[in-house]
C-alpha cells in the first residue's frame, strides 16, 4: 500500500471480547506490560519450547488490541486476547514456532494476517499483508515493513508515533536472524536490515524481537559490518 493510502482496518468482532479502555491482564501470570505512553501499551508473554515472544499492542483510548505471533500455548493466548481486547493476530513470518497456535485462535473467532510469501506455511489464515500497509488498532496506527531474508515473507511492524518496532526474527541483539535454512538468505536479510530498518529508523527506535531481549537501532547499527564479515 503506498504511503498515504487508506488504512487497512482489521476488525472482526469476537463474541465476549472485553474492549474497554483501562482493561488489563490483572496480574495474569507470565504477562508483563513492557512499554506504555498516553496512547499505547505493549504487553509481552513468552511461550513454547523455544521461548517465543508474543506481544500485544493495545490502544489505551479505545481498548482495541493487536497480537503479534500466535506462537504456541493457545490457551494462554486466548486468555490474554480476552483480557486485553485483541481483535486480530498478525504473523511476523511462517516458521512453525511462530504459528503453532494459529488454528486454535482462528477457531475462537480471531482473524489472522500474514505476508503472502509465507501464507502457505500456515494451516489457515484470513488476510494477506502487503508492504507499507497501515493497520488501525483503535486510534493507533501500525505500519508493516517487509523484511525478507529469514523467510521470504518476513514482515516487521512499526507503531506510528512511538519508537516501537517489532522485528520478528529479522533483527536481534547482536545480529540478524538465522538464514541457515532452505528459506533463508543472508545477503537478503542484511539488505533488509540495512535498507528497511537502519536507513529508515532513528537510533532511539526500540527493537522488540521474536525471541530474547529488546534492543535499539542505535545499539545494533554500528555492528552491521561485523555481521557481514562473520557471515551470520
């Protein structure tokens, strides 16, 4: 979608979903609020056998929310979706550890969106994401950034008006995501990081990856040549 085009509104009503400003997890075990300002709050839980980060981006004014990566432990994810007003799930890419709960969340009535190149890796989905789509989450706007390399359909999400950038398995503290798979391409992921992230976002951008700790563009940017030299 070209910049300035109409936003893509992802809103399938879900029966019984709480959708009120001020709604919270109420101390739900393993769910942490990791960032907030007047407009947006971000919650994280870690699920599955290889500790996937699952994030919920929530509009504080409307109560609508977006979940990033239905990775695993669908019972926990559905509990969080109910508590935080999630309307839609988006997938950063199609690897098994990021999509294991997709079938269960769709069965519960939530729509799932994925980039077209990785759509065949999911058992089912509802919507296809394009580069530079704008997803409306209440009054919050989330922009898609196509970053192939880890997989052909890897996609990141930037929350407009905030420093938040959800990088999936494209960028981690200390380097690029794994490309030593049939779908991976190291030169492509380096180009994605260089052109789509480092060239486009300032140093203070907070990078929230699909596994492990957060980092910033400013911390990682100076090391790109080291990553290229080591080859991973």
